[in-house]
């Protein structure tokens, strides 16, 4: 096969992987509920936890994360570019973003998905493990202190380019640029949440902090 054809196949596979609507299929298949019709209306892990409970939401979160992780790995699987090359990193980024697009606009369920935060996290785990784990630590700290998933996601996203550029000093220019773009996009996609946070109307993740009776 030609390089172009391999890239097209990898890209299509990445999008279809991202399109797997984990929360929707789990909700419909096991509970007869479409999570998009309840809670925040998003087909994501957070809303699944809100609607169906944490025990259901955690496997959804893990699989949504895995979708992004494995999409990046398709770049190496198809052996299109040499290991460690800038070209391989760029292809991995492209495939990862196609998985995120698939999660947000899934072909299997009327193109109505989630925000893609977990899938983006999986993409970055595959691309840059240590900076991503550092950003995840920021998310957990913010979540534990303020109990807002959205706020944790926003601040962790903003911190990610800092980890990439200044702390771990990545040698991949494409990864540096990509981290900044994603950080900006994450803020843009959370504008409604930001407005609710300012008005003190954002819903806290109380379902994560319920005390056992």
C-alpha cells in the first residue's frame, strides 16, 4: 500500500474508534436510558456518573480514555514513519484528534457525543506520558478543593502547555504547538461552564463526594 492510502486507513480507523459511543451504548443496553436526555445532556463519563452512578461512569471513563490512546498508536501500528520522528509525532497528533472528533460527533449515534475531555486525555497519555500525568494531578487537586469537574478540566488544560514547554521541555515542536491549541480549545468548549462558574450556577460533582450512610 502507498503511504497516502495507509494514512487514510489509519485516519478512518481513528475516527471510527473515537465514534464508539460508550456512555450511550452502556446506558441504552443495560439501563434503557440515553444519558444525553438526562443531566447535562452530554454523552461523556461525567454525565454518565451523574445519571447512572460512579460505578458505571468509571468504566465509561476508562474506555473513552482508551479510545484516544489507541488512536495515536495506530500511527506506529501501520509503520508509516520511523519511530521517534517528527513525522510520526504529527501523524499521532492527527489520529488522536480524529478520535476526539469521533467522540464529539460519533457516526454511530446521530453525531451527538460528548466534549471529548477523557479522549483528549487518552491522546496525550499516548503522546506525552509525564506531562499528561502532571496535568491530571492538577485536575485532581482542583477537583478535590473546589468540587467542579469543569474547573478542574479547564485549569488542567491550561497547565498542560506549561508542563510540555517549560517543565519537561519537549523536543517536538508539533507537540508544543498542539498543546497550546488544545488548551485554547478546551477553554472555548467550556465557555458555558465558565459563565455558570462566574454566576455561581455551575453544578458541583457532588455525586463523586457522597458519603456512605
